[in-house]
């Protein structure tokens, strides 16, 4: 798929003296300039130009959405019988998608198990059965009805095609033919067309198996009762994929025939299989790897995309003397007769071994990424775009547009986002809601204030802190500003060490450290599994999916799956408010030194500050608010410690109470 317009990405953060690479896909000519963002957050008027490239011609670079498993060692030779088995849970299905296939729509049609709209099933052997022949299909009513696990077995005994669902025979057709295999790849969750993968499955798979013989109805019933917990064994088992790895791209074949597979476009791992039928209680201890009934599954999506794999089109070596701060690759181009700008924002860090500034400013890039819905947004002429959690308007043909706030097109939750993708949430002029800002633009305000006030400071991205938690060492003050909502455990422990050694933190962020994130080994994918709050990507009864594939640890609220934020910053998130709940600050202690030093504010008790003219937007407090724990304890709807203990005892959550006690032993700062 080629997406029209201009789209691009680059490294999220580089040090002064390093080279940054821009990967841009363009269907129109364009001009790229490198700028350091200046003192006017409302326009580019005061930005500092570092370099201007010559005009570039249109160079479209395609994207390749859709996850599946490719198995290079396919089935070969004449086949006299065949059985395909798997557990599958479908999401929204528009067109026929492959489940287990060695099949090409325009080439060699060998065999394949497919699912169509509404859950209709098709089982093809050779080229005598057409995929779209309704008389050779199982209706959606008898097929994969509902979004629940179904056991599907497709048997060809040399004379008939037989399909079983949940241990019961659903269909039987005459099919006396000869079958020679080995010309096309073996795929899970996809089929082929013109030699390329296509027909991607929007669904979850568990324990797919390929046999070189036909299973009897008794064997099918036994396999159904085993609930994908027992690998298939025997001389005629050509492949059995248990998905027990739970992470990585390799899919091992347990049959001994070496048909190991590789997941293309990542997919989603660390999912329980069909044997997992109970809800994980929110406040309790649970170890997935100790649960023998959990099973293993992989979730596939036709719009999975985490790495565009584009070739670099421009590169720029940042001067070694460049100041740390916010920079952009600004692309100028014409679209439908109007001038447009496209921004690729990046952070320039202080060069290693250079003297650190007294102040370190954190760019909340994890949050910028979390809100980057519609990565391939439709070109818009206005500088300031107003977007919500679902992002901007998507480009034609609906390229992938999922995020931590927007599910996949077929309904799967957005648990992971690729970093080698366009990064629209980093646009420095992006507005949210009405006229307020909470992504890169919000962080820019602090940068502008520091420079206008004459402070010397450095900037890092969230990923820099995750990659090197010791980066905070040597700074007198660390500022968390904007919307620093998504934190990793290494970043948290880096901040904890910094504070223990005497560091100082200024928190001017709202909704700080709410969600835990993790990264894969090469830090190209960020993961967050959200539940039990507005914007959740999984329903509470699906809480068993909370555990991250990157590190195997529980996800969700930071305070529920790791040390709580209030242990470090004395604050935690209260809740959400609409615009009517936004407000200014009110002075209560006018004699407090901060109202008089380092400058006299003139504020008196009862005065309001932190709002627009005549009390209008913007206002300093709102949408998502952090408060002290003592205030939270007094908030309506909360209980005291004894009330919580009684509730926990009555629910049988003694393990949670012990965990809560242990997490609360930290020092107060």
C-alpha cells in the first residue's frame, strides 16, 4: 500500500555530533529543512535553521501491513490425506482470510483452511474447490460464530472433505482428487496472491497442527477435550506450533520435522489460550508461567504494522556544538494547490562527556507516541491541528491507524506501537480537545520559559531515560512536565536512584506515571496493556492479557503492577474531568516563600492564577489531575485503610493486602 502525501520518521533522539536519518515517503516533490524550535510556540517565526536540503522529487515508499507466520519448509510431494487443526477466535472479518494455508489465489492452489465474513469457513483442496463457492462453504451460523475460541479440524481422507467444529462434524463433501504440494509457502494467519502474502487473518490462533493423514472423529473429539494444552505427536504430524515462546518472532515446530516459522509484522503474543476460562482478579497475585491451564496464543491483525522498513532519504549530522533541545525536520510541499508543512520532531541530547547543565528537562515522548493515532494522517493545511484520542483524519485506503487509544480496525486492542513509524503525536503545533495542549506542544512551553528566563538546561526523551537510567546523575534538577503519563520500570528505578542520591524533581506534569510501558530488545516497539480505566484496550474479564510480551511482567496502572508513583513524587492521578472541570490555582498560603522568591508575584490569599484572560481557557488544572495521597484519602467515594482491609478480607484478597503493604514501605520524598 502506498499512502498519498508526505509521511516520515527519524530517530526519536540523537546526541549532538551524531547523524540523524530521515525516512520519508512522498507522492509529491518536497523540501526538507532542519530547525531548532525557537521562542514562539505558536508559529515557526523564531525557529533556527540549521540546514536546508535541495528539493526532492516524489519518492513513494510502500507499507506492508498484516501479521502472519511464514514457514519456509512447506509440505512437499504427493499427499493422499491431510488434516488441518487449530483453535481460532475471530475478530471482524470482511473478506476470506487464511488460517492454515499452502495456497496462492493466482498460482498453485494446494490446500487451505479459510474464514470469511461473519465466520463462514472454507476448506480447499487443490484447484477443484473455489474459495468463493457458497455451496462448498460452511455458513457463519455453523462456523466461527461469536468472538470466542472454536476448535476447527479440516480433514481430507482422499475421498471427502470433512470439517469439525468443537469436536462435532459440521460438513462433509465428496472430494476425490490427487494433491501434489510444495510450490508455495506454508503460512499461518494468511494466504498468498501473486507470490505475496495476502488474506490476513484478524483473529487469535492457538496450537495449529498439520497432519499427513486423516484424523478420525474419535481423535478429533479427544483433541477438542485437550483444549490446546497437549502438542500433537506421532509419525504423521508434519508440524505443530505450540506458541509457547510467548515473545519474539520465532515460532518453533514441536513435531521434530523442523517446520519452524517466523512471525512477520510482530503480531501480539503473551495471550492465554482456549483453556483459560476464568478472570484474573484485579487485586491479586498471579504468575502466568505458573498457570498450567493458561495455554498460549498469538493475535494477528490485518493492519499490524510496527516498522515501515523505508529507506533513508535524507541524513544530517547534528553539529557537535548544537544546543540540546527540540528540533524538527520541517517538510514543505504543495497539496491540492495549497502550501503544507509536515513536522518530524526529534530531541537533541547533550553530547557525551560534555559538561551537563544544572537542569534536565524530560520530553514525554512515550505519551506523544501513545496518542499517535492515525500515523498516516490525511494532509491538512492548517498549522495547528485539533485532534482527540482517535487522532487526525486517516488517509485514503485506511492505512493502519491504531494506538493506545484506538483499537485495530477489526477491534483488537492496541497493545503495541512501532517506533519506526510516522510520529504525528510529536507535531509541535498539535492541539487537543479545544485549545489546550498535552503532547509535544505542552513540553515546548516549558522549554520556551526556561530559555526566556535565562536558564541553562538539557533535554532528553523518555526512551533515553529508559535506555540509560543513570543519565540523571550530575543534574541538580530534573523537570517532568507536559503529560508524562507512560513510564517504564527502568526509568522509574533510575529516578528513584537519582532522588536517593540527593537529586531534586520538579513535577509540572498532569497524570504522571499512570501506565507502565516496556520496550522490545532493540527498542523499536513500545508496549502498554490498558485495563480498568477510561481508554482501556481490554475488557476487565480479559485481564489475563495484561502481561507484557517484552518482559513477562504485568501491565496496566503503574501503581498496580509496579511501585506506585507517589513513592517518588508524592502524587497520584485522581481522575478525569471535562472542560467544565478545568480550573486555575487558588492561593491558600500567600506567605509561602515561592510566592516571593526568586521574584515577588504580588499574589494574595484567595487570588486565582493559571488561566486565560477573563478566566477562560487555557486553565492550569484539568482533564487529568494529580493530587497528594492525603487529599485522595478525603475524596468522595474512597475508603479508609480499615475499610479497604475489610473489603479485601471479605473478597478473599489476602495476597493483595500483603502486596499492598510491601509496596507502601518506600521512603517519602
